[in-house]
C-alpha cells in the first residue's frame, strides 16, 4: 500500500476550514504569478519547442534516473493557442486510463501523469481545468499549478470561488509545493496542507511540474521503487529541480506507481506498478512484471 499525502487520521483541510482556523484574509493567501516565455511574441510556432532530458546522476547516496521535458512555448496569448495541456482520461473524471493510452488519444508528443485521484473510483482529487474547460472544482487545501488566459503561470493556494475558465486555461492540484522563488518550500507547504511527514521523507518515484526563472515549463519524472526505498524524498526532489534544472517554482504531482513518462508513444520511465491480468499488452519496456498504472489526468505537450 502506497503512502498517501493525507489519511483518515490527518485529513487535508478544506479551503474554508483553513481560512477560518488561521483567520486569514484573501490578501494573505499564498499565490504567485509569473510570466510565460514567448507568451506575447507576435508570431506563434506551430511546433512545440521542447527538449527531452534523460536524467542520470549520483545523488543522495543513490544512482538517480528519470526523464524531463523543458517546453519553451507552452502558450501564446495573441492567438490563444497552446502547446501544453492538462487532460483528463478519455473516460473523463471520474475515469482512468494509462498515460500512454491517453497520450495517444490526445496526440501528445510528450505526456506524464498528473494529479492525484481516488484509486477505486478514478475520481479526480482537487481542481482540474483542461483547455479552458472546468472539469472539477474543489475546496481541498492543496497546492495548484496552472496557466492563466493572460499568459502567466499561477502556483499556490487558490480560492475555489475564484476558479473560472475566464481566468485559467489549465489548472491542476498537486500535494506539496516543492520550490518557491528558487528555494525549497516543502516544510512551509506541509504545514498548510497537513501533509504526513512520512509521505514527504519516504524514497519513492516522483513527478513534478514547474518553471524556470526564464519562464520555461519543466516536467520531471524520477524513477524509483517504494518497496525497495528507491527514489527521491520530496526534499531531494526539490533540490534536484533547483540545482539540476534551474527551477524557480514547482509542485509535486502524483508519484509512486502512477509515475509515468511517455515520449513519441514510448514509455521512457521505469514502471513500478504491479501488473494485473487485464494490463496486457505491457507498455513498459523496462520490466516484464511491472506495468503502467491507470491514472485520471495527464500533462501533455503537443503540436
């Protein structure tokens, strides 16, 4: 059984509960906005300008491996065209499918699993806006990452009453704000979201989304295996993002057995979810006994 951000003994607070208990006002909420690179250029490239990176480095006493994508033109304000999206599974939300299958359906060049979800039902956890469509709103106090209609990244704790497609083009909820303004922000986020310390400190496969100080969008998947205590903790994930990718702000997305990175139809990540009899054909080249987990939402880079 994988370790979750919150459990019955330590549930995530709702937005309204958090405001009431902390006596905060709207003006004191932590929400950051940052301009997207190339968002205001007079011309828009029809092709996604991205770089794939196969990560391999000795860090924190382990041989760390993973996959990253750096996208330089996620959104163009004048034409309202985009090369980046959060997409629900083909079945919608609730609904689940493998990242590779959803990537094929949405014609993604690069795809990575995204938000947390209820495993039995496939219900999305948190806020989801996809291609200017509100898939789900939520009062859950979890960190959000998104793209606004006026060409900015948004990252932080959003009031559900203000989540609308007139403001946000893409939006997803994660669990734990990893990096804020170039510094590790894990402990501060933990205290806001009531995240369990074991979830933060445990070695496991991880996924994250963020952006650099230049305004480039960064997707990062790190391989691992929870049962073998392999992979980065969230503190280590934050350090990797800052030191190896120059990330300015980033959040943690669903990891563990959900962690999957796909490029040009090929699964590049080391799948770590146990296979079920219904999981054939196996889309994971790294193992004959490990499979992709069906997930609810994906990150998608597409032309």
